[in-house]
C-alpha cells in the first residue's frame, strides 16, 4: 500500500451506497489501498468549523505515504477553504475536485453561505497534481470552470449534471483510473 485516500462529500450527503464516492472507496479497498470515507456532521446544515475539525482529524489518519483527497460538491468548497491554512503535516500530495460549486450555489437557503470562498490558491491545494472535473450541464458549477481552475488539470464532461447517482454516477471507472494514475484524465462515462 503506497497511497492513502480521503473522500470528502457534499451537502445533504449521507454516504449512499449508490453514489460514486461509495463505489470508489470500495474499489480502492479491494485493491489494497487505504480509503477513508467519513460522514461529516449535520450534512443538511453543515458548519465550516465542524467540517474543518473533522477534515483535520481525518487528514491526520492518512499517515506519511502518498496522500490523496477526492472531493465532491460542497466538499470541494471545504477543501478550498481549509487547504489555505493547513499545517505542513496535514498537506496532501494530490487532490481531485469533482463538481465544485459556483458563487450562485452559496445561499442562506442552501445553508452553506459560510463555505463561500473568495478565490482559489493553487499552491495551497496540494503539493502535486490537482485535477478538477466539471459538467457542462451542472447548475451549481462555476460560470467559467476553466477560468476558475487556471493552472490545474480540468476535465469538462459534456452532459453529467452535478455528477451524482441521479445522472448515473455510481460505478465510475474514470475516477478510479485517476486515483491509481494521476496522469489519467477522468473519463466522463460512468457504468450504467
């Protein structure tokens, strides 16, 4: 085992078995990798402070081998916010940000305003490779995902919505391929 993975979910997420994060965690474990998939507290009304506290605790569990973080939706905003202030011992080697949220997604109604970020600090995100995966049909995505993610690898899926089970993203070999080889673009087709 040379790598350790941490999955960071989004709002209203209670680790459903049909979600690609669940599938990915199980596939990595089947291959002998250590993969953590914690349940963040109060996912319907997330608190930045509580989520950052759990994130730090989970990062400490990753040890000193290659450390990889995979985020979805609000989990991306959490990572973007928390990465700026991580102590050196909690920094990671690479990050995958799937369906990051655009400014229009942060509202009082959604209960996630405190997760809003002012900008992306590429240097803080990871010591190595950062990849962003967005969908051209995601109603929550940044208006210009390629501009938002300047300086990082970016895959734009043509018609994947918010990249959830509702859009067919349960088993998703493309995301597993990236986890196993960081040079691999994330293929847009999930198994259906």
